[in-house]
C-alpha cells in the first residue's frame, strides 16, 4: 500500500470510528447538555488525551503487551468496567433525586456548579478511555493494517494517532456547540434528570458488557 492510499484509507476508517456512538459520545453529550460547554470540552480533552496515549503506547509496542498478557488484560478490563459502573450509578443516583437543578450539579440558574470542575471533567474523560483495554487492543490490531510498506512504524503510528485525535476534536466540538442553542431547555429539571438517568444507564450497561466480554484472539 502506497503512503497516500494508506493515509486516505486510515482517515476514512478513523472518521467512521470517531462518529460511531459509544461511551465517549454519551459522556460528552451528557456533560454538554447538563453542565455546559467548558466541562464538555474538558471531558472531550480527557478522552482525546487517552486516545493519544493509547496510540503512542501502541506505536512503541507497549500496547502489544495487552494482546500477550491475559492477566493484565483481565485486570484492566475489570477496573475499567468497575469505573464505568461507578460513574453510571452516580448519575442514576442523581437522576432519582428531587428535580431541583442543584441535585444534578447545577446552580439554581442552570449554570455548572463549582463542585464539578474542568479538572474533574477532564479526569472523567481520561480514565473512561484509558481504563478500557478494548481501545488498546483496537490500536494494536488496527493501526498496522494501514502502515505503508518500508515505512517508519513509529512515525506513521504517531501520525495516525494525531489524525484520530484531530478528528475527535472536530467531532466533540461540534457535538458540544450543537447543545448550546438549546442549553436552557436541556437544563430543565425533568429533562436534565432524563439525560442524567439515560447516560447513567448506558454507562452501567457498557460496564457490564465490558466485564462479561470474553476475549477473542
């Protein structure tokens, strides 16, 4: 495969992967709808830092350890599943409280409270990505398929990771800004509770699926 064909093919595959709904999209949309633009962008930044780290680890060969170590894969899978379930249960708990905006981490005026900082949002996005071993396995198995012949594996792997991150920046920014015009409606107590509960249920579901998933070689 020549370099231009490899680059174009990877870019198309990465774009489709980026817009496919999943944990990352659910987290960013929920944060944008309930907490606002800044926390949502912080969550997206954490997710994309996780993507970049996985890409770099795959590029230097560390990610391949996951494909070789059953114990490491199992431990990371269970920690990641527990984290997702914990996040989801916290959101479900918030959703079943009374309808006051403060119950969902909002001030009475619908603005994000000081209890949930950009740093916390960033950490939430980062750990939800880094603690998912499927992302690491994906990078180890996905990137090599698009490497041109006689190329620098490290250089091209880093380039692909950066392209994937750039696409994520555009996608998550678009999702966040799309919520801005209807933010007042989205932060109404009943709507916020519904979004919080739905996202929480999805995270619990994803966590359970991750914990029960059997590794396929």
